[in-house]
C-alpha cells in the first residue's frame, strides 16, 4: 500500500468521523413558499405542490397525510436535496438546501436493498461510503442488526427474508448513519396490519434513543397520530398545507396497538379526519370524472 493511498484512506475516515459526530444533532426543517413544477411529455408544466409552508423543529416527529398525488413524496425529495423547488426555499439547520442534505437518511416505499449483498453488508454501506474501515463498519452494522432483532440473519440475502424483515434491514441501514434528519416515504405501507404495528413500535423505540427530526409520509391517519408530534394535512394536488395539528399524546407512547383506544387519540382522529376527508373526496371526484364521461367504462 502506498503512502498516498494510506493518506487518502485516513482522510476519508477522518471526514466520516466528522460527519458522524455532526449528524447526531437534530436539525430544523423549514419550507417557505415552496412550489414544484415538472415538465410533462407534451411540453406543458405540471404543478405538484404550490406555496408550501412547513416547519419541523429539531428532534420532532412530523407525519404528512393527504390524498394520492398531492406532492407528499415530492416534498421529501426537496428536503433531501434530491430535487430542487421551482420557487420558494427549503432550509435545513438554517441553511438553504442547495445539494444533497448532509446528515439525512431516506427510507423509501420499496426496500432499496442491494440484492447481491447480505443483510450485514447492506446495513454497513453507510459507514463504508463515509470512509469507515470495513471492520469498523461491519461491527457497527452487526450492532444495528441486533437492535432491529435480526441477529442470526446477518449473512442472509434480501430475497431470503420476509417483507417485515427487509423493512427492519432498511431501518437499520437508515439509522446506522446517526442522521440528523430521517425521511420516510410510506415505509410500512406494503406490510400486513400486525407486522406494520410491530414495525411502528420498533421505529418509535429506536427514534426515542437519538431523536432525529423525522418527516413520515403515510396514507394511514391512525399510524400518523400514533407516531407523530405533529400531523400535517395536505390538500388535493397541487398540494399545499391545509392544516397542522399538534399531537399532545404523552411520550413514550407505548404500543401503537393500545394507544389507538386512548380517548384523546380518538378525539384527534375525528378532528383531523374531518379535514382530511374533504381532500380525499375531492381527489376521488377528480378520478371519477373520466369514468362518468365515458359512461362508466374503464
């Protein structure tokens, strides 16, 4: 090994250590007057979100709900820096987002795991990319695999796991980086009810340990209330913020299966659903119009 390669390796490791130490601090997220337009195949512009104003304080868990196509996922991509707004500003930690947001982990709807890598290697990818030595990265990954209750499955590949187990691997891969921001785009939407409840409990337990700032997109209002400190309701597309509700249920929440019977939970659900239902009905009416125009033919 040459001196140059050794120096480069150490530099990457030092940089990774600095990034890891900075990532532990939760960050404030602010969207101000954010609009996002996309070009369509016909050359026209499609507006996904319009004049979005949203603030999530450091260490808070924010759930975003709204009808399909209202721009929830688009909002996440702009916070992460994967996309940029057409108008308005997105700021993280008081600084405008002008590239990939440092200290951010993103958990997508799909598993986003590399099929040719084992559970351990998938979880270790973050530290490896940030310059950690392989042995150190694998030691961290092994601890996170244990935390998500997959000890004994380190050398399995994604296709050898159930859907819930793959979600646990994705969660470990996101949290091993000690993110200041955790973005979650319907991460449990494809799971059965029982597995979804178990994953929600695990997420809360792990989030309580480090308290990154979370934006959690979901279509499940009960899930949103059970997990979050605040719930943002978005309008039918082009989406904007219709209302923000503070969730004053005590923490730690305990099992999400049980908190749903709390009288305050039921009260909040009724209140938020009244607002959300209007937007869902408007979205449904839009999709029903073409069918009506064609005599109900699909």
